[in-house]
C-alpha cells in the first residue's frame, strides 16, 4: 500500500453529510435507574484525584485545552467562594467516576492541588483579576507553607462541589439519554462525545489511532479536525459493522455503536460472564473478531482500496465522473469500507481493472431513490436501509466479479 498524501486539506464536521440520529429507547425497568446528587468537599476531591478514582480522559476536550490564565481564574473563583456549575459523572462498580461534563474544571483542580500530567509541574496562579497581588505566581504547595495563606487554603479545601452521579446498573441507553440533555458551552454533547466519556479504554485508543492513520487521511483527502468527534464516530461505524454481524442490527445506531465500544474494551478476552453483564436484557451478538490488529489492518486496507477505486470521491455521493466533490457520507463510508476490506486481492484487482465502467454503474445506482434513502438521514439507520445498501453494493461488486 502506498501513495499516501500528507498535504491534504483539513476535514471538519462540516465536511460530513448531515445525518440525524433517530432515538430508539428500548423498554427498561425504572427500578434500575439510580441517579443521585452529591455534594463533595474539595478535600475529598483531592483524595479521589490522588487515588485515580476520578478518571480524566486527556483527549476528550470539546474546546481547546485551557491555558494557564483560564485555569488560574477558575481557582480564583473558588478562592472567592463563587459556586461552580454542576459536574456530571458516571460511576462504575469499582467506585470510579468517568467525567462526562466538567472535565476541564476537574483537570484544572488536579493541576492546582497535585501536578499537571503534561508538564509534571503544579499550576502556578497568574493574571488573577482580584487576587493577583496576594497570590499571583503561587502554587498550592507554596500556599500550604505560608502561614498568611491558611484562611484561603481553608476556603479552597472546604469548598463543596455539586455532582450528579449516575450509578452502576442504570441502563446504558438511559444513561446516554440523560447525558444528551446536558449543555456544555451552549451546545449539547454529541452522541460520540458521550460514548467517548463513558467507554474509555481499548476502544477509545483504537479510534484515536485509526483517525491518525495516513491511509484514512489519504482516502478522505483531508486532515482531521475532530472537535465534536464526528470523525471518531465515522470510524466507529466501520468498526461496529466489522466486528458485529449486521443481522443483529436492530435500528438503534447509538446502541450499536455503544455496544461495539463496550465489547472492544474487553478485547482480547471475551469471557462469557463479562458479555452477559454487557447484554443482560438481550442476546449476546455474534462477535466476529477479538483482534485489534485485524481491525486496524482491514481498516487501512479498506482506505487504501477506496482511494484507488473511487479516487478523491471515496465515500461520497459524487464519483470520478463528476467535477464537484460532495461531502463524506457516513453510510457510504461504513458500507464500502466493510465491503472492500473483505475482497481477496484477486477480486479487488478485477474491480480496479474496470474502474471506469464500475464507477459509471455506481453513478447510475446513486440516482436510485431507494438507494439514496438508504444512505440518507434517518433511513440510513433503519434495518431496511442498512440491508438495502449492503445488498445493492454487494450486487454491483459481484456483477464485475462474475463476468470477468
């Protein structure tokens, strides 16, 4: 595999075709929902941070990472007894908290009370609006050693922070629905931002690696700006349909993608008792692989082949016979990447040999209303839409394999 383009334009959320996620909540037992609000002292927060029982995901940053001035001003707010907004966390059975909203604030508190994992140094206060003269350039450790700072230290450590905690046992789809209602900076969290916060582990690391793959960047002809995690969700669609059999798909894309992340977090061991725990109310789906290396290889193979077969129009409604390039279509990405990676080298070369004719037939298919519906908006997430596009594109591929 070669021909990697490192000078591609940057891909943003606007480069994806708009697609609305249809919310399908399965029946659940209300008795299993366990949500509570807690008031936690700063002293207890410090202890939890030191233990590592508050899990702060370093790559889950919707906006750019706060600079030292903004961090310092948050600490100043605490020193001035200004209440902070609610924190939202999901608790696991070990008592650890995954932070869904409030990550920047808790990361700042950690950097001040302990150390920044990025620099290995504590936060040094700077450019304070009201307290610069007294506390500018000071660290928490320096305050502890200064008798004049004891009053403000007590204020900091006795500060009470408000947490909404979703406890273990709460159904996963209900948990995600609750977090969708949270507004951060005036914007609700996206489905993938929620998944990323809730399901940290092998899956989040895999998506990060695949997003950085040069084969992926070359196939979509863009560099990545994944501010709202649309690119991670795009890749996750390939992964979910790769590891699961599509016959198990039940029309809830959110659940399908979330289940994929939860299962991948168990790789490489897929113990039945753990799977039963993940799927207590439903049948365990067919899981076709437990190999991260296999997923990575076939993802990059699919990207390489898509670039060769479709050129700069890979995963778009436009083709090599069009002058203008349309946005990346998520359903086309998920479908074609899974089809292409499963072809033998001999069969793929047959398609490549007839690239012009193949793309001409493909262009004709994209004029079909039923196909367009199967890759557009809500219909692309319906069982019928999924089956229709896979059947249509597999038939197109087989047409060229059978005649050659």
